[in-house]
C-alpha cells in the first residue's frame, strides 16, 4: 500500500466487528462500529505537534472519528492524531 498520511494524520486499520456473542450471531445491520484498531502509517507531525504514535500501535478512537477510505477492498480510517483517545499496551 502506498498511502502516506500528511502532517499529524494517521492511517488505522479498524479491528473487525464481533460476529457473535455467546452463540448468538449478530447481523451486519446490528454490528457496532469498532472503536479499536492498529496504526498502519503515520505522518511526520507538525511544527506545533510532534507525532507520538508509530506504526503497529493498537489504539482506541472515538465512535465518529476519522474518514473511512477503501484501498484494495480493505477499509481504513484516516484521522488526526488528536482524535486518537489512547494507545493500548
């Protein structure tokens, strides 16, 4: 993939939504949008904001954060670093 985010933006691959809960299958229309994902690419930051995220970080983000894009049939989110709520260690 040849996507390089600019400035303070990051590219995130969302975690897949859960297919079933305790033996009950969830239809596509009822699945919640995942709030967790893995950072795939990062920008260089800005002169005012240093890039603290790095490729491979697992992060939590807001429910409506970012812009969804599709590349080669895979879905990604591109958002500002400030839209990321936390890094999961």
